[in-house]
C-alpha cells in the first residue's frame, strides 16, 4: 500500500535521519521533506549518522517547496496532533483510526468533521509548544478556537483560511490500497500550521503520559510507522534457530540407566528403596525435551560421578 511520510519545515538534520531509520525498520521508504531548514539536509553528516544504515531511504527522499507537491497522488492525509480539538478533522489514536480505516467504517464517524466545516469559528494564531526539547521535538500543536461573528447571511463571516477542509466525498470515500496514505509531521518548534491540519482527514494523537507528552520527531515517526505496519499485518517474529535434533525415547532411557548407576554410587539413590526417584527424573527430562547433545552432556556428568565414587575402578 502506498505510504508516505511528510516532514514539514524540519529544522534539525538529525531528526531527518532518525525518521528515515524509523521508516526503514517498519518497511517504508517514501519520505518527502517540505521546505526543510537545510537545503542539503539529506547529505549532512548528522542526517547520515542518525539514519544508521537507512541510506536508501535518504537517497530516495524528495525535497519540495510546498505541501501541495508533497501530497500529490495521496488521497488520505493524517496530521499529527497533541490534543483533541473542536474544529477541523477528528482526533483519534493511531491504532483506533487505522482499524476503522481498513474496515471502511469512517463515513459515519467522520460526519462531525464535515459539520466542523460549517462551524462559525476561526483559529487563533499558533504558538510554540513549551515542552519541546532542543534535540528533537515534533508534536503538532492543536489550534485554539475563537468565535467568529456571523454576517447577516448566517455564515458569511467564515474566513478564507478554511478552504482546505476535506469535502463530503473526501470524508466518505472507501479507502483502498490504491488510494495512498500520508502521515504529516510539523516542525519541531511549532508543529503543524492550522491550515495544513484542516486539509487532513484525521489528526492522529499518540496516547502519552498526561503529565509528560513530549515526543521527539524520530520517536513520533517510529510510533506511527509501527502502528500502521501492525494494522497492515505486521512482520512475523523470527523464531530461534533449531537447537539440535531431539533425543529419542531409547536415548533418554539409556541416559536414565546411566544416572541410576551414578546416583546409587554416590549414595543419593538407595537401590533397595528407590521409591519414585527415577520415574520423577524420567518425567523431568521428558518435559525438558532433551536434544542428543544434551543427552551426551548428562551422560558425561554421570560418568564423572561414577569415577569420583569408584576411583579404583
């Protein structure tokens, strides 16, 4: 499925490299940078170091001047946001939204996003997020809403800045593999611009500690990439390499007979009153599912016990 990660006005080269690494670990390689601070950011040493081997993602990455160019060919846009909002697209956790998206259940749920198109509100000016750290920020800032006085026609006071809000066809479309999805991440200092958020179909908010929700950009990209990959089916966990051929019943029985001799020789087993010691050891070794190599080790232990108990033999 076409998946694109878009970084808008990124100011730290290391975050570009970290994003590339996060994408590659989840099997994604379509990275687009919109007006980054450094025109040569893809070739900067810090970017390459933080990419940690994801050089193919950097080599295929594109730098464009506008968001319009970045989202070309993509039909479903996901902004990243910190808090829910009363205006614009709905805010959802990534896992919740991806489940709905892939099950084509967004039509009714996104009705409230359409209603927001006709709400007589205007976004207040954006402000920097106070909790962003120098080495890597990246949380988008939710817009604060202020009432907008109505004109005599009941809705004439609506500002032109709302022109990018998705229309009904956008919101109710059935998502398919051919549609394409893009995840948008704002600048480290200011997050996403309001008008960029409004043109998206959803604002994804990563559930975090309510008392400390600051994520750096690379971490945010990693979390979104992981959740989307899991929604698509995920990668299988690589099983451990086989530990050797299993011992058969005859080999286990031979080893137990050897141990019975050794335990009797050291005085641990009384042959006249063995009770259930050997059957219990038999059950223990059966549960262990011994390999042939492990049988050899246990026989070696029994041999040493016999040599110590009978030094003159």
